[in-house]
C-alpha cells in the first residue's frame, strides 16, 4: 500500500511539474518560432537530431540499466547499495560520454558542410560535443532519484533547466542579426547552458545523498557486469534506432527538394511540422508521460517480486485512463484546429496538419505507456526492435512518397508509422503479460463520445474578444461534457 501511495504521489508531482514546465516550454518555443521563422526552426530541428543521436551514444542505455538495477536493489537490499550502483553507472556513463564527445568533435566539419549545408556552423557542433559527458552522467542521477521515489528532485532541476534555457536564449537572441547560422548557434548555446545548469544541480543533490553513507565514486565489477548485460543490447539497438531517426529527419528536406522545393523552403516546411505542429500535438502527452516514466521502476519491482496479478491490474487501469484521455486530445485537435493554430502561431496553415495528425494522438500516447511497461519487464531489446522496424518503414515511405506527394507524403508516412508501432508494441505486451483488450471502454466508447460533445459545445453561444480565453473556454466545456458522458455510460 505504501509503495502504491509513493507511486501515485510521485506521479502527481511529476504531472504538475511537467505541466508547468511543458507549458512554459511550449510558450517559449512559440515565441522563438515567431521570432526566428520556419527556416531557422527547421535547421535547428535538424541539428537537434544530430544532438539526440550523440546523446544516445553518450548514454548508451546506462540510464535505463541503472533504473532497473537500482529498483531491484531497493526491493531486495538497502539504500546504500543503490548509491553504490549509481556510482558505478556514473563511471560507465562518463566514459561513454567522453567517447561520444570525441567522435562528434572529429565529425563536426563534415556534419556542418555536407549534412547541414553550412546553415549550422561548426562551432554549434563543438558546443554539443562539449556537453555530452555531463548529459550522460545526469541521466544516471535522474534514474537514481526516480528509482528511490524522489522524482520531485528531478522535477525541481528540470524547472531550473528550462528557466536557464529561456533566460540564456532570450538574452542571446537580442543580439542576433536574423542570420540563420547565427540564430542556430544561439539556440544551441542556450540549450548547452541549460544542460550544464541541470548537471550541476543534480550532482549537488547526489553529492549529499552519497555523503549520508560516506561513499566515494568508484567502480564495482559485479554491478558493471549487470550494467553491460542490460545496457549492451539496448545500446546497440538504440544506436541503430537513433541513427535511423536522424536519417529520417535529414531525408525529409532532401526528398522535398526532389519534389521540387528549394532547400530553404523544404527546411521551412519541415520546421512547420516538426518544430511547430508536433509540439502542440505532443503537449498534452505530459499528463501520461509523467506516470509512464514511473512505470519502469514500478514494473521492475513488481517483476522482481513476481507480482503478476498487480502488473495486469495496473496495466488495465493505465490503459483505460490513457485511451480516454488521448481520444479527448484527438477530439480537441480535430475540432478546434483553426482556433488553436491561429491563437498559438497566428498561422492557419498549421491547422491542416493538426487535423491530419489528430488520429495519431491515440497511438502515440498509448504506445508511450506500453513501451515503459515493457522496459520495466526487461523487454527493452524487443521494444527497440519494434522501434527500429517502425523507423525503417517510415524511411521507406518518406523516400518514395514525399517526392510524389510532397509534405502530404510525409504526413501519410507518420500515420502508417504510428499505427504499425502501436500494433506491434501491444502484441508484444499481450504476449509478455497476457493482458486483455477492452474494445468498448478503450476504443469504441471514447471515440463515439467526442462527436456529440463537439455538437453540444457548438450549440452554446459564447464568443469572447480574447482569442485565448475563447479557445480555452471551448476546450473546458468540451472536456466537461466528455468526462461527464464517460462517467454516465
């Protein structure tokens, strides 16, 4: 009972903090997008795909390995042993971070000239290389606090990380000359500064945690073998997955050029979807992401205790909540796309993409839950394999569809990819946990309810002068009707 309460309390803390941080981040991203334009956002998104690939290399699955091992240790032994595991994981993380930093530094000139068409400078790539070891060590510390039930520390650090990023970026952009290269450099520098702040705060907190047991940073051979056993298959598959993901991002503007667009216009269209539409689509996912991140240590503990009944119960409850919520979000994006697009970006073109991608919300949100449950059950390798197949399919579709249908071909590719990923992940979960799928409560009922809710919402004659109040009130009314009907039917 106590562990269930800790799980719920941590989930609530993460949800509230994530909502505040994501809201601040979204407002900031909107501000930046309106300040620098679609082309700069597109190029920044491309350099971030390089960033994420080398973060994957730097972390190499060690963060997830530390979560699983620390959770098991907490179930079986003491907090002191958890600190020892974290220390060993940090040694591994720092080593891989330094290797990733060296490799990226060597490749920086090639990435800047051949991949990014000199739209992003070498200096920006060197900045990313500089911060990689700190990010890899930070991932282990975050895993430690999550595993021992102190997620509020991660939330606190994340708040200061976002705050420092906003302050640094706004200050830097005051001096920018509207040049795409300079803008991208300042955006990268702002992100790097925030990562340094995050590392310093996390290490400061972990230092005092370690000091309680009078332990020094060291390497434990036994734990080292456990880390390699869990992280090696994750690392290899994550390299492939992240590499394919980066290839996918670079392939989009390239194939749009084959369709007939210039490089600048192609990156602008890419930025419109990935840098502007997708953040709006994924914004509400913070409500499920907060709890889903706790499912990894929770299921690792349940698996260690062989509590399979509890595993099924938690899975069914989380499924029902997530399906109901994701259909609500899909309905909001589908029916209020124009108002959201105009209120957020003052650009109605984005509304088209919000509507087209709205059905994907259900698959995206629920798939995130399934992946974390499977990771907690130590099926990380299978999750990665599904994701790799998914990326191979979307790359194939982008390569052949985008030159024919343009940006519409990219949208079709995303839809096919998300549906495929969801089906494969669910079938894997069904095989591992023997979970049953309640079609009525999970799919049919929430899907049918969004339409009468919209009709009722449309009948109510409210029009406010302020566009934000107007769309906010509509969404509140729509949500109220939706959950009222869910509780009655």
